C-alpha cells in the first residue's frame, strides 16, 4: 500500500556536500581470554585520526557493554594521550537490567568522566531509559543536557542490543529542541525511518547531525546523513577518500562505496554483533593487527570468512592504489 506520507528520497540528495565522518574504533584482543591489545587499539585510534575521521571510543564496536569501569577509563586515558587534544566521541554507557529505574546519577558520572577527558559524550540507551514513556524519555535527555555543554543521542535497534529502542518521530522531534543535543546516531537499519529524520532535521534544525549507523546502507550520506559507523573501523582511509569524492563530485565515489557496502553486507549479516570478530579478521588480514581474537563472550564468525574478507581487502587496495 502506498504511504501518502512517504519521503521522496530523490528530493534529499545533497551533491557535493561535506560529510562529517565519525568512526567507532575497534577494541582488539590479544588472546582468547579477553586480554586487551592496547597497543593495537592505539594504532587503530591514530589511524582513524590521520584519515580525518572523528574517533569514537567505548562504543559497541569497542565492546563497551563487556568492559568494567576501570577498563573504560583506561580507554579514555589512552585516547586523550594519543589524540593530544583532537576531538573524539565516547560512549556514556549505563549497564542495567529490564525493569530497573532510570539511573541519571550514573549517566552524570559517565558524562563527567568523558568531558574531563576532553571527549564529547554519546548517550547509550539503557533499560531504565527506553522503558519510560516518551515524555519521560525527553525529560531525561533534557536533564542530561544540564550535565554537559554538548552531547549526542543514540537510537539503537534491538538487533544490535536488547536495551535498544527506535523512537517514534514525535519523540525524535523533541530531541531537536534540546540545545545541548548536537545530533543523534540512528541505527535502525531502515532507510525510510532515517529519511524521515533527515527531512525533519532539514525543516526544524538544519545544524543537527543525523548520524547514520546503517552499515547496510552507507550511501545514506548522499541524502544528508553524516555517520558514526562500526564498518568504518575496517578501513577509515577508504571512507575518508569516499567522502572526499562525494564533496568533489567525483564519480569514483560510487565504485569505492560499492566495495565498502559489499564489506558491510558481509560483515553485518546475522548475527549482527559478530561484526566485531569480522573487524578483527579484516584488520589482521590487512596487517593492522597482530591477532584476530574476539572477546570470550562475543559472537564468532567461521574461519571460512577470512577468504572472502581477503578478497574484499584486495579489491579495496586495488581501488585505493595501495601496494599490499
């Protein structure tokens, strides 16, 4: 049935637009026991920054839901010392259980720690947040806006995490009215929902950043989304080149985007959380990490994935003119 309120995506295409790229940095593991390879993490962080993308740490790609507080703080310490004052995003994650009350004090502590390290918080959802009514959710975000000068919100589909929720458009619209909220990462994997958010943003607050988290449709940047992706941790330089091609009106944008999208479709197939192991495999194959171990509690990919990932890496290197 035709949706009379559907957005015509062709009206949203923004040729030669400068794209704001943020990349969730993978947190690597040196063995199967869960020991973190902090040296490898530093290298990935530096690589992301050199490519011109804004690094995002303590995200889903960084297994934030599996980290204790001292480890999250160590990640922030290392990020601050490595970037030397350059901007970065960090996840404000509050672990809770279904039925728990909203813990704003815990959110405040997470946000203050991030700000103290020089980062901008992106507020992860929690059961205590998403199980509230829409009005209560917006009240919570307004309170969070009193904790810091600027933050990003986050809509996370349940395919990524059980505590995730995609808000109705009215709730999303209310986020645009919170001055401290600079944008929101949208991870529904649904183009139509994201197009509606872009159109709403364009009409109500053009400076607000719709950050696509749709690793299965990374061309959403053509329509006005910026991005905060896990896929870009596989090859931040390729994303940066792709973004430059779009700004310059270079048709090479499409070729490199096609290969990156093939990588995304393969790496983010169900079970979606296993993409982190795909990232480890790809980063080892491209000589960015020494090992491709996953956290002991994380989903795994089969060993047979390596052959396909290697073929994608070779094609990407060919397009990029890299001698592997």
